[in-house]
C-alpha cells in the first residue's frame, strides 16, 4: 500500500474524495477501501448512503503510517432496546451513552462508525442477527451473545382471554414499533404468516420506540396489544402471549471491545447480580451470554 500522496493531489484534491480516488491514491482495489472503511480503519463519512473520505484526515492517516484509527468510535451503545442491558449499563457504571433507535438504525450507526457497540435482534434465514451483520460486510468487529428472550404479544388486562393467537389481532387496537426495529421486523413477518396486513388492525396513533414504550402504551389503555417481550409484560402486570424465542446480541468494534467502558459492562454481565436481575425480570435465558456468535471472514 502506498503511504505517500503525490504533491499535486495534496494541493488540488477536493475536500472529500470518492472510493475510487482513494483506491487510486493508495494503489489498491476499491474493495480494499471498502474493507478499511467497514473496519473503521480509514477516515470516512457516509452521506446519503455514499462513502466519502475527508482529504485532510486521509493525509494525516497516510502520514501516520496508515495505522488503525484509535478512539474514533464514541463510547455509545446504540441499536435495539433491552431492559436488562439498559439496567446493566447503569449498574456497571460503564459510562456508556445509550441511543436506543432500533436494530436496523443501530446497525447503520455502527457501520458508519458512530457507536462502539449495538444491540440487535433481527430474524434471518440462518440465525438471528448473523445474516443481517454478514450482509453489511463489516470488518474488525465481533457479534457477542447477550440473551435469549421470549418474544410475543403484550396484552391488556381485558384482552388476555380475547387474544389467544396472533390472528386474534384482527380489529384490535395495536401500537406498532418504528420501522427497522427488531420488534417491527418480527411483527411484519407474523402478519405475512397469518395472512394479515396492518389494514386489518385498529392502529394506535404514534409509534413505540422502545420495549418499555410498547408495554407502557398497553398498560395505559391506549392499545389492546403490542409486540413485546415477557420481561416488559411482567413489569407492567400485563398478559403475554409467547410466539418465539429470539436472540439478542451485541455487535462490538474490536478496538472498543478492550476499552474500559465496554469491559466494565461485560464484566458486570457475568456477575451474579446481573443473572439474578434477569431471573427476576423473567423471559430471559442467559445461557449463551458472552459467546462469540459471529466473526467476519
């Protein structure tokens, strides 16, 4: 790999370079540039889905020997909301910031280098989360098991006996999760399986952006049902109709993995206190917590 930019390019290159321009400068194939960006090892920005490379930062990176970019990812946990994980972040005093924006949005944030780790529960043909992560062609990261969770329908007190199967949602008041959330992906798949559509439901105005929000809407009497997890149904003393056992995993950047913030969280996750909390919340199986679920090729 060339580590020196010609002087004419230093003077005349635009503020942001394309993938092809960077490949020409480094004298590598464009695929290599994509790999470097996916691993967070080269300065880049993703704007409207397109990779661009800031010239000034690229020059510094080249002058410093093209080494890995240390500390470029902020100490942020993004992705899907999990109440046990949310609690563990606080209890461990990890100092991680949280941005629970759904599995798909979290995966996009992670791919763009905007977070150190992200929580995921996305169905796939091979396994939960593995297909979605593989499709991103990411490098320099690892998928770690967090928990197996009971996923289904959170039901209001009045609906416990009326809704005994997913098809019973026809005509009922339902609050939806935001598009791209793991719960929304699961719910849409269940609609297709049962031959239903959102037109068959009495949709509640507004969306639930976390597992807590979905259960809270049902508890407040705004909806008869919502897709959710058993732990949240228990917290609000609501009914629960189990439909699947889902995997919730953490995708972690390889450099961020060894930072104090992430290590504090992972160490606390192995503690008796965390396992006791999961037992008290209900609907959790932590048998595969900490196992490596996926590594990039």
